[in-house]
C-alpha cells in the first residue's frame, strides 16, 4: 500500500466511527423528540397543502421552477454545513447529514 491508500483508509475509518456516533446521537437525542415530530408533521402538511392548492394547469411549470430552486438550495446548504457556517441538530433520518 502506498501512502495515499493508507491515508484514505484512515479517513474512511474515522468516517465510519463518526457515522456510528452520529447514529447513536440521533437515536438518543433527536428521534421522536418534539422537534422531530414537528419536522415530520410540517413535511407532510406542506405536501398535502401543495397537492390541494396547486394550479393543475401550471403544475409542470411550477415543478420545473421548484426543481431549479431546490437543487440550488441543496447545493448551497451542503456547502454551508460542510464549511461549518451552520448545522442542524435535528434531522428526520440520521443519514440525512452532509457528506
């Protein structure tokens, strides 16, 4: 093994340890907390409201527009969280953390 492979293996081992500890944190502190329930309820309600209130004639246009802004917001969010500009202590699912 060369030096790069050894260093990459160390990074992967640390990443696995981090994910295991984050999963434990999520189960003990976030899952089924009142904040977790609020996230779940608002996520479901937003989709129900959107389905009920969307203009069916313009749904294609709205989905395209929303997709563009959704992708942009996810990219900017991942950049911000990876650089430590902000963090989210509560997630709906433990694996929804930035890489």
